[in-house]
């Protein structure tokens, strides 16, 4: 199954912009929706929880964000009544082993990707998603 | 004539209560006078027949003896004079003396003539005396003390008991006849002689401690008691009691050693009675506290030593232990007489006697000031180290996240440029590159600012009028304050000064003012109240707003961290509180926050004033 909609959640606008450019040059997905903070993303997910058609297939999630950080997002995400399998990829500049360790405790997190994101890394991610599907 | 004489004898005998009896050897006819009948308590008309008089002699030894004596008198004509115990007709026990003379005619015993005298009183006296003699001789022989009787006319020992032999090592026969001075070692002879001479002149019971020398030359510590004298045949005898006190001396020596140890040890020792007041203290305690013995005795040592910084909890613990008569170990900050502080490690031990009655407390202590100071210094160093460590952790985080996030953006741009074929497209990405580098240099500038704060911990602090500074900050922010319609009030007295680095205080005030404005609530009229209080060594400035507030449970741990923002504000950089915290720490102060989401926050600025 093809990866259609991907959410990018990152407070750094430049990163979001660059991610969008990279993804559009790649075959990663058909459509991107960007959020500059995790709270907005949660609201959107909650709103569309019952409609699998418009829920994303994958989420690229940053960890260090104001208001609600990546971990808080994951905690809230787990409690949402969503039946669709959404693959979450942590995408962060943190190389702290504690963060990597922490990520493994969330089942929904499929991969921990260290910034910078490169074409190569996006290609690998594509393969991973098709394997998962 | 003869008759008359006999009559006279009878009368004399009667008045002397001496009974007279007569027995015919051939016929065994007996006649008793009234005195005998009276002694035997038989009626006057009693007639002794067939020798039944013998039956009054108490059965056993007495009766057997009289039988033999009478037989010998009758058969062999032997007289006797003996004492007997009898049992009267009324069953009373009496003692009598019976004298019997044999009248011999033609070489043959014809009659037995005798007297019969009641000697009960005399016998009882004799018995008593005998008992006393036995008693005293048993005391004499079995006494635990050695007893010597000295003939004062020549100084020779005339008698001694068996214990004397044990004590001196001499045989008892060797002691008797020995000159008393031989019992004492040469160096003590003069002393012992004087003592005995004194006792010869005076009567009271006196005691002296000296040594005796045994047969084998061993010296034994003894106590001599003397004073009893008696006179026989014009010679005065002196009774001396000598008691071995080696054991007592040993205990005394041990006690002396112990008390020497107690008074000479470098540990302090105080003995306290059950009321908690001191009865004794050793030199080390006096040296440490600066008090003298008179000032200590009768006082509660804890009361003398406590001072303003003495921990009240520790005092209570000690009082409770004393009240409950329990042992306790404490370390307490005490004060000397001159009000100098010292740390005192004190072990209070309870002492009970063998019947488990409480006797007293013994407080053994020592001055541990240098140790405690080292511990406190170590603790302080540990605090500094761990705070440095957490700062370092923050820095690692900054480097790993904030700088990395910018550099990774830059490398992403490079990646995009590389993967773009069209030159115009490539050029269009340079704006993004510029944006990335600007953000990187901004981050580095903030970092620089923080490092500067952390380095300048030694800048001179000065006294600043707080009210004045608040007014200046208000002035600088007057436009923003007006725009945001926030009401800022304060209760700071015009003459209140704080001790701070001026530039830091400026920055801290500016930061807290702008925070209150940035995170005001849109649902109500915003206020910021500034007050102050004094908590121990700190002057605490309170910045209380009614703004958005924040959830401390969720975010409390990161509120003063770097690049942490909690509200969706465009201009929130997450650096202000981090810098404020660093500036306060550089001045030995600190920052705390109380907050409730949706109600407001109270930032407490602790300025160290010592």
C-alpha cells in the first residue's frame, strides 16, 4: 500500500520547509501536512479519528518543541480512539542515548531518525514503510 | 555436849540452806532433813525408802554417776563431793552439790553422812559464762580478721587466732612469743609502734592503714584496729585486729587509675544526675567550654552550651532521652563561655547499679568542629559540583539539540542544492541557507551570554535601592506596559536595599516584567504585584501575576532550562528564565516558582544578603 498522507510535526519552520522540499523530490508520499506545534496535530487527529480516509499514514515527529514536546504528543496520541495503523517516525537532532532509549518504549514509534534528513534516509524510510505494510 | 554441838550444826546448816542426810550402810535406812525435802519439793512427811532417793537424779549420766559413787562409798569407804542435775518431784530441773563423808567404824563403813545444797543459780551463772567463753573463743578463732593479743609490758604477742597464722604465714606457735614489731616491715615499724602506743593511752576505737610483712617477706596492705585493753595480774594486754585489705586496695588502685583516665583523657566527660544537672566534669570539658568547675556543677550542661544557632530539634531529642533515662548519641553546635561556636559529638550513657536503679548519666564528648566543617565544606562542594553538572548537562543538550538542529538544517539545504539540477533553483535555496546561518549565529550569541553569566561569579555586588530599579524598568517598558494594559503595583519601601550585581538585577527585573506581559491572560485584566519578604539569609522578591500560569507537574522540571517554552508565543525563545536563573546563581541566589495553569504565577527571586 502506498504512503499517501504524511504529517510533519516540528516547531522549526526552516526544517519543515526543507523536509517538504526533500519529500516532494522523493517518492515518499503523495501529500504532506505540516504542524509547527504538536498540540495542533493532536487536535486534527482527534477531529478525524473516525475517518481512516483522511487520517495520515505516517507521522514525522520532532522531540524538542515548545508547548507540547514529542513525548507528550506520543502519550496523548496513544490515548486517541484511532483504529488505523499510523507509523510514527521520530525525527530529531537529539543524539542523546536517553532519548533513543525512551523511543523504544513506544510501540507506535517505528524508527528513530537523526537529523539531518537526507534523500538517502528518506529512501530507506520508504522501504521500511512498504515492509511494514 | 556432843548433842548440843550437833544441834548447832543442824541449825547453821538449815539457815545456810544446806540439807543434811544420813544413811546406814547396813540397813540402808536413810534420813533427810527439811532442807533436802524442800530442795526436792517433796512433802515434809516424805520417807526415803530402799534408796529411792536416787531417782531424783536426772536419768542418764547424773543417775549413773551417783549410783557408782554411792556403791564405792558403801563398799570401799570412798567419800565424794560432786555436782549433779536433779529433777524434783514437781519436775523442776535443779543443780545440786552433794558431799558425802563415810563414817568408818572398826575399818568398816558404817554410815554415810552428807550435805545436799541447791546450786542452781551458781550453775546457771557458770553455764552462761561457759557459753560466753565458747562464743568469744569461737569468734577469736574463726574471725575473718587476724587477732593478736599483745602483752604491753614487753611487746610480745601472747596469743593469736588461726587467721593470724594464715595472714602472716607463721605457724601459730611461732607467732606467740614474737615481738609485735616483727610483724611489720622495717619502714612501717615506727608508725605501727606509735599507733599501738597511742591506743594504749587512749580508749577510742581507731583504725590505721599500714603493711605487714609475712614470714616469707611479702608485704600485705592491712588495716589495724585497736583499742581493746584488758588487765590480768597487773599486766595490760592490747587486742589488735588486723584485716587484709589487698582486695580493697586493688579496687582502689583501679578506681584511681579510672579516675585518672577520666580526668586526663582528651575526650570531655561530664557526670550528670537524674535531674540533668552536672555533678562533675573533667579537665578536657573545662578546657573546651571555658567554664570552671564551680560554674558547671549544679547546672544543666546543655543550657550552658546552647546558642542562637544550636539546633532546637537536637536539644529536644537530648531532653527527651534524659527524661526517659535513655542513652543517646548526638552531634550538636555548642557555644563556649566566650560564645565561640564548636561542633560537639556527645554520647550520653546511663549508669544503673546492680539492682537496676538509675544512678546518673555520663556524657562523653569531643570537639568535632574540624570534621563537621570539612563535612559541610564537602557538602557545599558537592552542591556546587552537582549544580555545575546540571549546567553542563544543559550545555550538552544545547550543543546536541540547538546547535545540531541548525547545522542539520544547513546540511539539508546543501543536500537539496546538490540534488537540484536547475541553476536558478539552486540559487533560490540560498535564502534558506542564509536563514539557517542566521539562526545558528543567534543561538551562539545566546550561548555566549550564558557562559558570560556563569563566568562572572566574582563580580562585586553592591547595595541597590530596589524601588528605584523597579521604577527604571517600568520606565524602559512603559510603551509595552501601556499597550498590554497590565497593572503593575509594588509594596517595596523606597529605602529598601538589595545586594546584587546591578546589570544582573536590571536583566532579571526586565525579564520577569516581560514574562508577565508576554504570558498575560486575555480573559481578565492583567496585574503584576511585586512584594518582598525576608527568609533566613535571603531577601525574597515576589513577582505575582494573574496570567496564563503553567502546569508545574508537567513542566516544573524544565521551566528554568534552556530553550523551553510552554506557550504558543511567536517571540517565546525559552532563554529568559534560564539566564535569570544563572544570573541569580552567580550571586548566590536562586529562583523558585509557584504557578497554576489558568490562574497565574508567582516567581520568587532569592537575593543572598549575607
